[in-house]
């Protein structure tokens, strides 16, 4: 290889290296999300930027239309602050619900709405003893006499769904089945086959309106 060809090869290699550095810098700059608070995101100034915001889901603020979940989050350390509206394209996990901690990553719009591309929810596990809880068959055996009465019932989880898709799940004692309505957050350990203790009341339609869901201790 003559000297002229060597100089040309070095020049071409240098150009390739520079291009790769620019590409990596561009990709890195666009993939990194800036961590901001709920208040900072709600106040504006981040339009077009990729951000990560953590907050708790505002009670009953969520709705679904097709595959789009819309909800609001607030800062539990600054409950008087303005909430942030979040739009998420995708199916929420079973851990999503009222007051659950939601870590939202996405791009802020000009309207101060976060279009979320990554949603992570966290809910701590709760445990409760089933000593004073009724079994499903016992509760249903009382019939209408138990409608509206606050009780505890225990059973095995089946047909678990994400929030906003009708009955959240059903519980069974192996013979009888009870549909459960619950809009709160569930821990990752509440899955099909888990033993749970529910607090709530029987509804006129035969479903159980749960106010609390705990794993059986």
C-alpha cells in the first residue's frame, strides 16, 4: 500500500469515527429522560422533552378508550400541588389503581400532558389473617341479608384483570365463585391462585365491592 492510499484510508476512517460519535451522541441524548417532579412537569417548560415523573394516581382519575389509558398523578409530599395528566398507549398491569405509585416516562406536549411510553407501577404487599373472614360459600349463603354490610371474605383469586375492565377478578373457595369489583392498586403478589382476604360488602347484583385486598397471612 503506497503512502497516498494510506493517507486516504486514514482520512476515511477518521470521517467514519466522527460520524459514529455524532450518531451515538444523538441517540444517547434522545434516549435519556430528565427526572422532574410532578409540579415541575405540570408548570410547563418541558414541551418536546423526554422526562420521567413519579407520583401517585389520583383517585378515580383514570379512564380507558381502546388501548389508551388516561389518568392523573400527584405528588404525595405536596398534595396541594397541581396534578399532571398522563396518556399511556398500552395495557396497564394489574398493579395499576387508585393511589398506586406510578413511574411515567415519555415526552411532554405543548399542553403539559405527558405522553407516556413506559409505565411502571409499584404497590406494597399487604397481609392479613383470615381467622375472622367468611368463606365465599358462607357469605353467599346469607343472601340478601348481607348486602351493604361490611365484612371480610377469603378465597383464591381467578381471572385477574387490569383496572377498568369490569370485575377485577373472582375469588373461589373451590365450590362457589364470587366476582370482585376493586379499583385500587394490587401488589405484584396478587395473581391467579393467590389466597386473599378482602374487606368490603356484597352488592345487590351479587358481586363483592372490595375496599381493601390483602394477601392471606
